[in-house]
C-alpha cells in the first residue's frame, strides 16, 4: 500500500478510484512530510447519531482527534488553529471547531479494541463504571445492556461481549458534549446490538454522537446520517459530506459515489429478495444423530441433521446459547456427554477467539498448511481477495485484530479438509473485508465442493454467504437447542421470530432494512410469518 493517489486500479483488488475530488489538493491534516493525509472532516451534530462508514486505517481516529481538540489540523503544512478555522468558517463544522478552540469540548470515547481494557484497568466492574457515572444514568444503562449482574465481577474475568457492553456503558455514562463510539457490535449478538443502538440514540436526544460501525443492518438502524470514507488505507482518506443513512449505505454497497464522482469498487453487492430455492439434488456430506453436551450450568441439545456437500450453512443464535460448543464438538475439540458426533471427516476449524503466540511469519505459517500456496487458484481466489499479500512477511504475533482475523480465515481455508468451521469470522473486519470474505468463502465452497459452516451475527454477511441456516434457541447460559439445518426462508423466519424483528426491502437496491417495531409493515409481516423474504 502507499501508491498515494491512484487513478489506476488498486493492486490489492478492492479499490478503483476513477476521479479525484477537488479536496485532494489540500488535506485537512497530514502526518509528517509524506505521511497519511486526511481530506475532509465529519460534522458532529447535536441531537443526531452520525455514522462513519469506511475501511480501517482510513483516518477515522485522526478525524475524531481533531473534533475532540486533541489534534490541531495542520492543513498539510504547519497551519495554526486560526488558519484552520478560516478554512472552515461559515459552515456548521466551522462553528463546531470554533467552539472546540474557544471553550474546549469534552469528548467521551468508546475504543475499538475492548479486549485491551483489562490491560489498562484492574478491579471490579462497579469500580470502573461508578467512576464514569457523571450523568447518574448508570442503573438505566446497565439495565438496558443487561450487565447489572456483572457489577462485582473482576474486569479480567469478562468475555468479549461482556467487556463490549461495559465499555459502551462507561462511555455513555460520562457527561460530554461529543460522544464517539468506535464500533459497538463486535462480540454482541443481534439483540445486544439493538439494545446498544438504543442507548446511542437516547444519548443523541441532546448530544452529538458519532459512531463507526461495520454491521450495515445495525448502522442503518442506528444512524441518521453517514459520512462515507474512501481512499487507500495507510496512505490517504477522503471523508465525504454527510448523506442520509439509507442513501449512504446504498452508495457504499454499489461502490459508487455519484456526488463525488468516485467509483471505489468494480461490482455492486447484491442481496436476494426471494428465498433461494435449492432445486437440484445435492449429495449429503454427513447425516448425524442427535447429541447433547452438559456443562455444570449449561446444557446443549443438538437435533439430528444432514449437512450437504459443497454448501455453506450459516449459524444464527444469541450469545451463550452453545454455538461455539457445538462447533467445538463438530471439530472434535470437545466430546458430547450424550450421543456422539462420529465421522471420518477431516475438519478445519477457526475458533472464535484467536491467539497468535508464534514467531512464524504469515507466509511461513500458510506454506506449512497447503502445498498449493504458489498456485494461481490460491493466489487469485484466496490470498489476494483476503488482502493477505501485504501481510506475508509479518510475524503472526504482531498482527492487528483485523489482520489476524483475515489470516485465520485464510489459514482455515488453506488446510485440506472435508468440512470447514468458522466461528465469528466478521469480528474486527471492516465492511469491505466482510463482503470480500463472504465472497471468498462462498466461491471456495462452490469450486472445491467442500462444506463450510459459519457462525456470525452480521445478517448481511450471513445472507451473502449462506445457502441454508441453522438456528439456535433456548435460554442463554442455561439451555441451548441446535436445530436441524433449514432452507433460508424457514431459517430466517425462525430466527427473526425469536428476536421479534422484521426486515423490509430498500426500494432502490433491494437490500434488507430493519422495520420499525409496530410499524404497519412490521405488524403485517409478523401476521404473515414472513420476517425476511418477500413471498
Ligand atoms: P482509522 O481510525 O480509520 O483506522 P487512523 O486515523 O487511526 O485510521 O489512521 C490513519 C492512518 O494514519 C494510518 O495509516 C496510521 O498509520 C496513520 N497515523 C495515525 N496516527 C499517526 C501519527 N501520530 N503519526 C503518523 N501516522 C499516523
Ligand atoms: P455461544 O457461542 O452461543 O455464545 P458458548 O458455546 O460459548 O455459546 O457457551 C454456551 C454456554 O456454555 C455459556 O453459558 C458458557 O458459559 C458455557 N460454557 C462454555 N464452555 C464451557 C466449559 N468448558 N465449561 C463450562 N461451561 C461452559
Ligand atoms: Mg461463541
């Protein structure tokens, strides 16, 4: 990466920028002489949730540091605040920045990587949260987020999803002028994502709230406006003017920004309006019997089922319902307490929580997994679209969360196996990487006739990936039932009925959008039992 301004095709496959916007002449900020340059800024607006939609490394944190008054925008030279204010004067952004300079702005910030919180805080959850409770809103926040019971737990004992909700509560409890949430969805199930969205929306009644979010169904529901950000990660980023959330997401999926006259992807991302029907006879890979797993306080019951050759099965269900346990049993990592999952199948498994404690390089590790590393199939269908090429020389333990996830997905698909199991592959990936990963997994299943099972909470990802669905329900933390794999329509209906949300279709792109609860469409679709697809 680092071609700077590209009028040609990006060598990494994802980005094609045909026209350069005028702002390219003059960045808002540049790190060092040839460092990363940021063009444009998002506008915080009181009373609104504003979304930022774009890849990692494109300047989102840089923009937020400027809006928080921590970083002086140098306009690509060594500009003073006066010069910077001059540049933006007469705009809402100018008025906002003037306030930052004159009176100061208090920002509350939810960091991206919640896994790092236990490294900087120790002690109990109550200690951390009570310190941040400047608005006296803690009881309400912890209630909505379902974390009241965690108050006397040690921070170091929390799971990813628990840490995420504690971090959201901590940021929302502060009394600030400007709230910034760097992703709310990682590790959360759909229910928890929607509840977190409600918290941001109620904060935005009289405050400015900004959010980065890569789960598009959630962003759509959460934000009123979005700024799209495009460019070359690590080299430059361009922040567009605000767009309505619907239009912004549509443009993003199309890969085409008409107002800016920019195309950043060759192909549009499309969703199927009608449930796909599997018409041909597909040979089965395995027919398995019912089994069960009992832990001290949790029990998983799995129904019997058939998994077909060459299909992608999406797995949906709340947190704590036994999805990872089920995957581990299929992978042979755990043995069920009743019945068995016996098979001669070779399995390749990507766990939910990734560890990289080796000094191998990415290339060294991948070459150890496949003989086909140098084949044109592997390079073109897996390495390039997964964005692994720039990482090949890096040491595994030094990768960022998103880089490690892409390497782990790639590693899983590199092994020779019959059945591939991926537990939450979207975690830490940005939108573009999710869409590319979905395409890679689907094409992999099609072209090799291998079977792929994917657990994820991102509905768009699951929709793009899956041919059938497995739904888990029960009582989280106590009892989970793993139902037999279903066709897409049945599966989506079963899952969405359980969480009580329905989707309509966007008129323009036909992408799914969450209906407002109790709206006319919501009530009608619930009556008809059609939660996702049109009949
Ligand atoms: P995002 O939040 O979108 O992931 P950032 O704003 O953190 O992106 O970073 C954008 C780019 O700027 C990255 O390539 C990063 O390496 C670079 N960058 C960030 N902070 C600095 C800094 N203090 N000095 C030099 N480069 C930086
Ligand atoms: P999911 O992946 O759906 O979030 P998990 O399979 O990770 O759910 O966990 C389901 C339940 O089983 C949780 O309540 C979890 O605490 C419990 N559990 C998972 N692994 C173990 C274990 N090794 N011992 C005891 N309980 C466990
Ligand atoms: Mg899990």
